[in-house]
């Protein structure tokens, strides 16, 4: 079995020692090549080359942004459900949402042991777990996307990262509070379009999910659509009010250990085949925690079983 280990050396929690340990562990199971990213979009290029070269597995050691690039390189080269390498992850970023949603440990050493065991299991079963993806039109989304304040938060955090500031959960929270308070003073500009129902106007922001939880605040999961998984359609979470007290109650539900998320100003649904969001004027958009720029319309489409992954079996609800 041939594998490429794609390392983002600039990710939050990757280290040379961790990379070497991971590479040594993998070399006992696969014929390994190690590639380091050195610019934005580089992981897409590495993944495309690996597909063309007939590699069996791509292992990502980095954050969610690097994972997104690898997936886009794989699926962009051969299409969903094509004969493509499986993708595995050893977390190296700050949130590592994709890895955790797959059931991969956030601890890199434990994740490495999981990965080695899963590669051994493949030799016996000859099959990978397959997950759905989001077709966002301009690119593929792996676990989440958003328009409105979600995009504003990601853009603000990326601006701070560009200034050399370390990205942490507490920084995200501080930026999110600031952007939510700023958004509360603005008129809603979004309209939500869902299958078999009338459009919902007056929407302040919309989150689209391909898995759960939506993100993490350190070790605590933050839920928007607990019923959405990699094996279902998409989930949507949108609000028609920015009332501070109403949304504080909503946040309390989102971080609950047994989330039951409901509110009069909330539009929420799971297992949707597509979701479209339009805006009166362009608003910030993010895909998998990466700022995509201002957009006045986005359509998100569920594509089942689009990608093979090196991960534990899906948990049944």
C-alpha cells in the first residue's frame, strides 16, 4: 500500500518530533512518501499529483484548512465516488473539527495509533468508510460552511493570523462575541431557500453543516445540528433575530451536553439534499473555517458517499 503523508508545518500544533513519530509509525504499514506544504493551495497540488500517481492513501497532518485542500485536490481530480485515494487525518490544527467528527482522537499520538490500526483493518476488509461531502459550487466543503456573521468571524481571525497572532479557542470566542454584537446592529439581508417550502427572508446568518458538532471550544463540542452526520444530508441553522438575550439562551443550548436546540427565531433542519442562501448585498462566506470572500448567493448540495476515509465506522444514532 502506497501512502503520502502531507504535513502543514505551520499548523497550530504540528511539530518536527510529532511528524517524525507519525512517519516512523506509518512506515511499518505502508510505502511512505512525506510532503510538506509551503504555500496556500499547495496541499491541493500534492493531492492531485498523488491521485495521478495512483497512491492508495493520503494522510493529512495539519488543521481543517489543510484537510479541505486535500479533499478538494482528490475529488477535484477524479470526481466524487471516483477511484481515488482514501484520506486520513492526524490532527495538527487548533480545532480539528473534521478529525473529531470522524471519531479520531484530538491527541496526535493516540490518533497515530488509531490510524495504524485502521490501516491494518483495511488489509483484512479491503474497504474504507465512505462519507458525504458538500458541493459548494466553487469548491467542496467537508464539514461546515456559513454566510453572515460566521464568515465575518473567520475573516477577522484570519486577519489576526496574518499579523502573527496565534489562533486559539479563546481568540475565536472573543472575535465571535465582537462580530455578533456588531451584527446585532445591522438589518438582516439573507434569504434562506430550502426544498419544498417557501423562502425565509429576514435571516441574519446561516450555518450549513455536513457533520456534528459544528465546532469545538477547546474540548467542549458546540452543536447546531446534532442529527446531521457524514452519512445524512445537510443541516441548516439560521436566525431571524439578533436579540442578545434570545441568542444567549440559544448558545447555552448549543454547548449543552445533551443539546436540544430550539427557539422561535431559529430555522433549523437536518438531512436536506440542498440549501441555498441569497443576500441583498454580498456578505462574508466561510467554507470549513476558511474565508471564501463576500458572496451574494451560495448553493450547498449534499453528495453522499463521495470520499473514502481512514476512520472508525460511523456511530448509529
